[in-house]
C-alpha cells in the first residue's frame, strides 16, 4: 500500500470546515500534526497480522459473564407479575 501524503494545515482547515467546524488559524498546524500522527499509528496497526488471535472481551462483557455464573450458583430470582 503506498504511503499517503501528509495532511497540510490548509487541508486540515478545509476538512474541518466541511464538517461545520471552523478552526481558528492558530489551530491549523496542531490539527494537521495530530491527524498525521493518528494516521501513522493506524497505518502501523493495519500492517499487523493478527491471524488466529481471538478478540479480548470488553470489561463489561467479563462482568456480565461473572454475574451470570454467580446467578447460576444462587437461588433463581423470583419476580411478581
């Protein structure tokens, strides 16, 4: 995959304006630099081969599984209808 050109400060301002965000002129350089850094990190991640690596569950999913296991050991909940 060919390397993408870096985003220039005027391009960063133009893209921000297209989304309705008007950047002050003194922020153009910082926004372009940040966008370029994020792009370089994502580019490295895209090159990684995760092959057979299973996804890790989110902490909320782990908590839910722990609660489900806990409920199976306890008395079932009874609800009034």
